[in-house]
C-alpha cells in the first residue's frame, strides 16, 4: 500500500478551497435569500396582521356608528310617530268636536224645521177640521145656533165665583152679548131673562153679531168673558190638539 | 483499463509537486461546482424558478439534516458538511463521464476528507467546550476510557476513509473487470448501481461527519432553532 502524500495534501487543500467557494457562491447567497424571503414573509404577515387589526378596528367602529345611527333613527322615528299620533289625535278630536257641533246644529235645525212643519200641518189640520165643522153646523136649523147655547152660557155664569158675578152686576157699562147671528126679539128676551136669573139681578145687554162664533153666545164684561160657542169650543179643541201633538 | 487503485501515477509535475488524476478531476469538480453555483446564484429572486428552487431545496435539506443530527444551529457547519456532501457526491458520480475516474476511488482523497473531518471535529469541539472541556470528554465516563476514546477518534476516522474508499474503489474496479470481460452495455446496470452507491456513500460520509462534529459540540452549544422552511412551501404561502 502506497500513499501519495502530495496528492493527499493537495486534495485536502482542494476540499478546503471548495468549502470556501461553495460557502461564498452557494450557501451564503441562498441562505441570505431564504432569510430575506422569510423576513419578507414575516414582514408581510405582520403587515397583513396589522391591516387585519386595522380592518377589525374599522369594522368595529363602523358597526358602532351603524348602531348609533340606527339608534338615532329609531329614536327619531319613534319621536315622529309619537308626534304624528299626537297630531292625529288632536285632529281627530277637533274633527270629532266639529262634527258633533255640526251634527247638534243639524239636529237642532231638523227638530226646529220638523216642529214648524208639524205645527203647520197641525194648524192646517185644525183649520180644516174647524172648517169642516163649520160647514156641517151651517146645515143645522138657524134657531138651534142660539137657543141651544143659552143654558150653557147661564151655567157658565153660575160657575163663576161670587165676586166675579158681583162685579158683573155692578158694571156701569152694559154687558156685551155676541151671537152668531142677529137675535130675534124673543131670543133676546129669553137671553136677558136667563142671564138675570143666573146673575141674580137684571142686566143691560149690548147685542152684537159675530159670525165667527159659528154657533153660540159670548158674554163680555170689563173684567170677565163667558163663552159658550162653537168657536170657543173649536179653539179649545184646536189648542188641546196642538198642545197634545207637541 | 483501470490500473491498480493502490497505485497512483502523476500526470505531470508542477515543480517538485506531482499532479495526479484525482487532483485534476477535483479541480474540474471545483470549477464546475463553483462556476455553476456562481451562475446559479447571480440572479436570485424572492420568487424562485426551478433551478433556484432546487438549490434552495438542497440547502434546506442540508440544514435540516444538520439540525436534526446535531440539535444545534446549522449555520456554522453548513459550509463544511454541505461541501463534503456535494463534493463526495460529484466525485462518486464523475465516473459517468467516460475516461474519468472518481477521486474518491483513491485513498488519498478519502484520507484528505477524513482528515478534514477529524481536524474539524477537534476544532469545533475545542471551540464549543474550550480546550479543557473538550479534553475532559475523553475521560468520560471514567478516566479509564481515555485510551479507548483516543483510539476511537482515530479508528472512526479510518473507518470513514476505508468505507468510502472500499465502496467506490470496488465499484470502479468491478465495472472495469466486467467491461474487460463482457460487452460494452453490460456494465450499465452496475453503473446505475454505482450511482446509488455513490449517493448513499456521500450521504453516509456527510452524516457521519455531522455526527462526529455533533458529538464534539453536543454539550457546548444551544439547541438548534427551527429549521428554515422549505422554499417551495414558502413559495406556496
């Protein structure tokens, strides 16, 4: 076995030189580049992390602003709704009050018109009834229109209070006796006799004719009137009918 | 025809220095590796191409191997271990070029490599532990072991030499014998096997060198940082 020491030494030197060459031209630049890439990646990661944190902060801030805006909007909407409700209630109340007033006025007008219409109808009906009664009475015998009412007139005088009858007796002016037609002498005597009997003393009568009485008599003194005629009866009936209808 | 591997004839002389074929081939490998690396690393980019990705993968694999084996930061050892691996690999595979003989098929080259590993082991051990601390490791676990530990240092260096020399020389020798006996294409399967053997021997030599250096510095340095990520994986991110 033989060893070439020159070759051994040269090979050792060669390997050491190769170590230097590869360290200089392979390992160092490649490792530096890998470290640079790793640093860049770390830097990018840090930047991305910072950007993400910033984005998260922005998102949180935006969410808070959105919530605040939503709260303000809700508050304003609620306020507007409340104001609207208040205005609506006020308008409704005013409208209801106005409508109630209008309705009350209309009802009053309607009632008034209805009352007037009813009164007119009643008046026309009463007048029509009186006319009918007058036409029917006109068909009765002429003496019946006076003779049949003398007793009633005397009964009315008898029903007067004593003071009223006394005042009639002391009257200076003659008593006015209205008849539906002119009295005959006989009828005048009968009237004078029965009135004096009802009053208890003689009286002076001033005769007059009033066709409106239809039938019957009316005795008028300064302080009293005694009626016993159809006109008075019809007026009383008309009054009662009119008052009953109302 | 290959001559005896135990005899080496100088090709020429530079003064008194004989220049043999392994030296010339090693120079060629140095030029090829150095020039190739210079060309390949002139325009490195953060986004690597295929060639740059291959370079980064090789460097990352070397770093990962060193860190896994030594459990220390691989930076101080990267150049030595990586150069040993790449040189031995190229030297073993140089036989693919017709007419060239692997320098590692000669004892002087293997001895030079082993000598470098031996000296590097001592240097890194002394640097990590100090001279006294490193010498104390020879007395572990007891002073009785000092002779054995000294002998171990020498014999494991010799084992490096003999393992690499035997494997490569035998491969070259077998191919030469078969080539002299059989046809031109018959040695091709054996040459393919030599490629595998050469790669395995380069890996074994580098790993053993790492283990020896790692044993010398194992208690004197801090644990290794995280292994640099794979460039391709980094690119994907």
